[in-house]
């Protein structure tokens, strides 16, 4: 398919042993707004993304710059160093941590003579791998086409030697314009298809009645699907990789005598491509229409506070930040803290040295109207407390919707009599 050509156009034919994972190197920059520590966090995440997509990271390159080079992202010397390394070590793919402009991608591909991807392209590729339903595949293809459209000019390398002259003018540009027209038509078709599916899903959501809706939200790979399986006794796909779940799953759950709908949504990530946010807006309708959010956080991840901020930013973008929310700090069984010896007078105690009890006394004990829970979805640790808190939150919403339900509230007759 045309939308998949870009990421494979420059792959060289190398005589090497076939391996399961593509040999890959990562590239990033340290700038005035992104220090070395922050870059390391992003590259760690990019390496996990690469592993999820089927790549093996063998080396990282980075450079300190005021801002990325508009032509080649990095300086000339560093690009030459990367080109030499890729040639000597049979590197098939180079992945940049930031989104490259079409001209940058074209220039870098000429210098490195191998497959060049950026963070956006990598995430799109993972989404393409993970999409199972027709709806998810349509959304991913739309995002891919939107990403591809401004980059078509770099694909016609077989015409790059035509410099003009009698009989040699125009064919390259004609083919490019033809493909642009094809991609634009495809984008329009996909948008119409998504609108049709959206209408169908809207009808489905309307048919669910007035039941309380609870949505799991959070960063990717924090354990939302595992939690859904534990609470809803369902069988949602779970894997220790990023974006294991793309398709929204909705299950009816009953805690004590309280039924409600629980939905598992796509995970968020820092530097989420705008194309994906746009094409997956309809999937996020489950979040918009939810009565209660369970914001799941992987507390064992060293950057979990940044993850919370990223998720809150996306919730703000889709106008869902003010919904009733329960903060669920998951994976407490995997949480590790650095221990400082009593006689160590040099090391300053930071959040890395906090125990779970110490974390509970920080901002987590006062997150506005949001309640905080600490659980392990895999080990079912503190699960009864989790169920009790969710039950009370759902019951509170249910009461406002059905004030006098004799099955849920045995004393409802007294309430009716008092009102009379």
C-alpha cells in the first residue's frame, strides 16, 4: 500500500545474517529546553518503542545544540560520524527522537543511505502492527496518510538524475502530483468511513442506557488492561510492550450489587503524534462520555510524575480534565526505592529514595477532589480497598441518576415518605 512505502524506501540490500530484530541506532539532541537527563529519559522510552516495533538498539548518538539543524537535524560532523558507524556495523535503521520535517528526512536519507525514521513514524508503525479491528486499522491508516502526504517528494529517487532538457522535463513532478491526489482522495475516503463508524458507535453508546460509565485512562503500559481483566473478569490482551491495546473494550462490571460499564482505552505517551491524536479522537469519546475516570499510574516507573502530567495534558485537550477521577497507583509490587545508609552524609535524599509510605504523605495525599489508591493488579494487593472505593464513587453517581432504587437502597421508602 502506498502509505507504507515511505518507511521502507531507503532500506539497503546488505549481505548479513538474518536476525529477528533490526539493528537500530537512536539519535537525539540536548537543547536549551531539553537537558541531558531529559534526553536520556526520552531515549529510554524510544528504545522501548523500538523493541516493541521489532528493533534492537545497538548504539545511541546525541549532540548539544541551541536548536536542531533545519537541514540535517544534527551538525555535519556528527552526521558523518553516524554515517560511518551505520556503514561499518550494517545498521539498517536510524531513528530520531523528534519529528523530522520532510526536507530533513530527505537530506538525512541521502547522507546515511539507510532507512530513516522519526518518533512519529515509529509510533505509527507500532499502531499499524497492533490494530486488530477494522475501526482501529482505519484510524491508523488515516494517520499514516496524513503523515505521508507532505513527504511524497522524497520517494521518487529513480528520477533524481533528470536535470531537465528536451524530453526530460516534468515526469517526476507529474508522478508526485498524481500520488498526492491519490493520498488526498484516500484521506477523504477514510474520514468518511470513520464518520460512518462513529455514528454506529454513538448509537451503541446510546443503547447502553443510563448505566454509570467508568473509563480507564493512563500512560501506555501502566497495567490498564490487566486491571480491567481483574475487575471485569474479562480476557483483554495483555503484554509488557507499549500500545498493547488500541481497540476500546467495554465490559459490564458488578461490584457488590452495583452494575456499571468499564472501558479500557488506548494508552497515552509523551510526544504523541498529532496525526494519531486527531484520528483517534473518536476512540477517546469513551473518555469524554465517561462519568468517572480511573487514572492508572505505574508507580514503579521512575518518570511516573511526568507520565501523569502527559495524561492530564491530553485530558485537558479533550476537555475531560475536570471529570470525577480516582488516581490508581499500580504495580506497587514492582516499586523499588534507593536506600541511603545512615552514615552517608553526601547523598541528598530525593524522590528516588522515597518508600511507598513516604510517597503517600506527599502531594498524593491531597490531589484535590481526586482520591488516591495504591494497588497491584497482578498480585491483587489492596484490591478490596480498590473495589470499595470504586463502588462508593459509582454509587454516588448512581444515586443522582436513580434517587429511589429500592434494590440498591433498602431505606428508599423512608426517603419517599420524608419527601412527601
